[in-house]
C-alpha cells in the first residue's frame, strides 16, 4: 500500500470519527479530531456548536475562545461573529444577574468594548450602564444616534452632580456644627443629607449613630472633675426605684415613693402613698410638707438623702442605699452645681451647656463661643474644669 493511500485512509478514518463524535454530541472531541484532520474551520464550527448549546457561561466562553484559535486571522467576518456571540452572552448574563464581582465587571467591560468595536453601540451602552460607567455609556449612545436617551442620561448626570455637590456641602456643615457644639444644626444637616441621598448607607448610619449619642430626654449625667452629677430638667420631680426622675434603689423604696417641688421660700415634699413611708427627721409625713432649707429625708428605712434648694432648682444627695454618693440636680430653668462655671438647661428635652460670661469653654479641644448641645462621650473643659457626658 502506498503512503498516499495510507494517508488518505487515515484522513477518512478521522473524518468518520469526527462526524461520529458530532452525532453523539461530543463537540469538543469532534473539534480535536477535525483539527487532527487539518480541518480548522470544521473544528471551529464544532466548538461554536458546543458554545451555543447553553449551560454554564464560563464553559461557553471557553468554547468560543477555543473556536477563535481555529478561525483564520484574515477571516474577519467569522471572527467578528464569534466575538459578537461572546459579548452578547456576557451582556445577557449581566442583564439577569448584574455584575457584582471584580471578575464579572471585568468580563462585562471587555464585552462592552467588543460590542462598541463591532458597531453594536446600543448594546455597548447597555453594558456600560450596568457597570455605572456613564461617560462610556454617553459615548456609545452618541455613536448609536440615540439622541433622546443621551439627553436623558446627561440630564440625570447633571442632577446627580448637583445632588453630590449638595451632599458634600451638607456633610461639611454637619462636621463643622458637630465640632463646635451646634448639634441641632448638625442633626438638621445630616437629616437633610439623608433625604438628598436616601441610598447612601453611610449617611443613614451617621444619623443613627448621632441619635444614639443623644442623652435621654430631660436628663444628662455629667462627670464634673471626677464627681458624677445627674441633671434632670423637670419639677416637680418624682423620687423612687422605678422609672422616675430621681431613681434611688432600696428594699424599702416604692416605685413612686415621693415627690419634691420648688417654692419661693424653699421646698415642698409629698409622700405618694409609699409602702414604707417618707421620713423627715425620723418622723413619717402625711401628704405634703414644706421644707425651709437643706433637709435629711428617709425613703423607708434603708435610703437616706438630703434635699436642698440650689438657685432655682433642687439638689439631691443620696447618703445611704445602693446609690450612695449619687447627686441629682433638678429644675426646669438654668441648673448649676458647685465648682462648675456654667449652667445646664433643657431645650426641647435636649441638655444644653452654657458657660458663664468670660469663662472659656472647649469641646474636644476646640473653643466654643456658643452653648453646646450635649452628646454622650463629649469631653469638655469649662474654666479649666474637665467635664464628660456619661449618660
């Protein structure tokens, strides 16, 4: 047998095996056999059939890439068709699943560039839109002659730039107001920023954290040079172990035990039908009793405290019980405490610290000329006295 006949028979055998592999749906095997038979175009066709069968996108893209190896460089039409199918498959996948990972974004970006090169500008614009690349999207829309869509995009971009500029200004106002104690203005700026950019999760988180630092309404606990004082912006004030204005704990203290009020001459103390009675100088009181000045008072038999006028308010010092050493300053006006050259007032329930005239006030090291709306964790210095907002 001549070598020519043996070669011819070998080629026929490869052709038969290649066609059999195609008939069995074994397209990658068929492509390898067509390549061995020196039939690159048919190898490319087999790989194209494999890619068009659907299934996993990665496998389909691999098949198209392999097909390109067998398409001659000078067959531009065929190569363009393979690249078009690859790009459209990636775009179709992104339409349904988006492009979240770095690899998905890279793949879609390559697809957009391919579509643009193939004069499929409309599809390229869609790919760039999914990626959020507005400049590339605008260029593709212009190439596609889609004037209305381009104008709409440019209008959206203008509005977006305007919103971003307003957002930056509002956040700058927030930072400045926060640093210098104007917390009402800071919160207003942040709330407006959240309205302007409702999808900005960081802004919503900043607003949540700011609100989380606000002390309870009409209450603020300060550490004044190492001594803790609770300021309560309410009179009359209820004393007891429940959720009241002056919370003092003891086994003989009722939830709402007694009430104290301010008068021009002094104080008025009223028992609120407590279980173990309210004592003044060791004797239980019935109803209300006027107190002329500083007076020791017993809530039942295991909590003693001192009530005394202080300016327009009342100071309560707890002498015994679980809360021994606690001090409360009560009132609905400017509240003061010894050693602090400032007053605490409550505006819409928010504690505001105002330094006396001529007294330096700093907040986190920055000088404040205006009153400070207090937040938890604030560190201040008033006339040289360190101050911290504890609660």
